[in-house]
């Protein structure tokens, strides 16, 4: 049996994931981050690892925004856009759980 509290918790976790994704992308853009070149992978292994971690964190926002833009221009069909939105929502739930676990583990909410 599913309770209203469970649904609200899931929505809160998904919203936390989307907020972290949007904030992460704004921080990267503010810091002067650029997209890597498509023809080669450049940088040290640490830089590649940081880029992968950033991509994992800001992925839901990019997937949703790019899917919406491509749907509006006619490059993507509506059912495919709905699938992208569902994947983005699930991905943001995973990111939201991670962000909330880090926040709770930091002790910030225990004060």
C-alpha cells in the first residue's frame, strides 16, 4: 500500500535531484567550464574523472532541456520526449538520494 507521505517523499527527492543538477550546471558555467572536444579526450585522468562526475550530476537537466528543445524543433517525437523525461526523472531521483544522503551524513540537519 502506498501512502501520500511516500509519494511526497519521492517528489521531494526528485526535486532535490533536479535542483542539484541545475545548481551544478550553473556553477560549472559560472566557473568557465566548456564542453570537451568531440574528437579526442584531453586532460589528466583526474580531470577526466571530474568531468565524468560532473556529467553524472548535471545529466538530468541536460537530458530534459535538450530533449525539450529537440522536441520543439521536431527532431524528436513526443513519445521519445516522454521517455527522455521519465529517464531524467529517475536519474534525478538517484541524484537527489545521493545529495540528501551527503547532507544528512554531514550532520547539518542534526543541529
